[in-house]
């Protein structure tokens, strides 16, 4: 019975190692300042593991990510001179918002931005259109 349990555990561990080794996280850079958020990726495929690298150059901010139904997905502090890393994955499509959770001044409430979580097929279609548009632009120049 113990040998069977060990066999199942090893098989499950190998399966998990295989899955995580094949899917590198998408690195998303987020910068915050009084009073804005900037993100370098506005469309993310559903189920994609994301590593958000969050920076600020002025004061301490906090980044909360909310799902379309406004449930909290993840949160991290942004501190001047330091890059905070936040791993998150979600499987509900829609528009996600990120807000500042740390009172950082008079217009703190303006610190809102968003990204869309798309079905994988929709994400592929959007990004193949972008690639074609970029190729056309390059051939015209
Ligand atoms: Cu704030």
C-alpha cells in the first residue's frame, strides 16, 4: 500500500514538473507614480501564469488586482528603488483592474488602470492580427 502511495506521489510530482517547465510565466512590467499606473501589456491569455514586476520612483504605493466581479486576485506593495514581484494566474475572462491600496496623496483615487484577460483562442487571433499589421507597416517603410 505504501509503495503504491509513493508511486502515485512520484507520478503526480513528475506531471507537475512537466507542466511548470513547459509554461514560462509572462513577465509584465508595471510602473506606478503620483497618480498613475502604467503597464506594458494590456491583453493576457487566460490561464497564463503572470509575473508582475512592480516599480515606483516617488512614494510607496500598493497594487491590488481585481477580477471583473471585483474580487481581489492579488496584491503587492511598490517601494521606491525596489522591484516587487507578484505571481498570479486567473481563469475568468474579462477586464481586470488594478488600483492603489496605499494612500499616496491627494489624487490617490485616480490610480486605476486595467488589462483584459482573453480566451486563449481570442488572444491568439488578436496577436496574429497585430503581427500582420506590424509586418505591413515595416514593408511600407
Ligand atoms: Cu495611492
